[in-house]
């Protein structure tokens, strides 16, 4: 196999593209984090409003119990840093949104 001179390889271009990819990855993570934080803030506001209400409809009480089940029932290990963990957390947040959609 023939050797190639390092000068003739596009190493600088590859390094530049890797940095651009890293930047895009970080932007995507930050945007997803921002959206999840907004979703959780909205859920919190709904639950706080429910807590300060004079009367709570029975269906909302059931929804609240279902929320607790979802929140307590998710089993993830964040220390492992798996994408599967993030998908599970997003799924729980989406399920919580569906429960409080008609509040």
C-alpha cells in the first residue's frame, strides 16, 4: 500500500467540519432542553393553579393521581447517558401534557 503525504490530505477541512458538527449538536441539545423546560414549566403552572382552586373536579383529581404514577414510575439511570433515557423522559413529559391538555 502506498503512503500518502500528510500535506495532501484534507485534515484541516475535516477538523473544521468536526467543529461545525459539534456546534450544531450543542445547539440542538440546547433547543431541546429549552423546549423541555418550557413544557415542564407549563405543567407546573397548571398543577399550581389546581392547588389554589377552591373546588377541584373529580376528573382532575384522577388526572393528578395518574400524573403521580407517571412521575414516580419512570425508571431511568441518567448517569449512563443513554439516548434511550432521554426518549423515556420526553415520553413521560408528553404523557403528562396529554393528561393536563383539557385543564
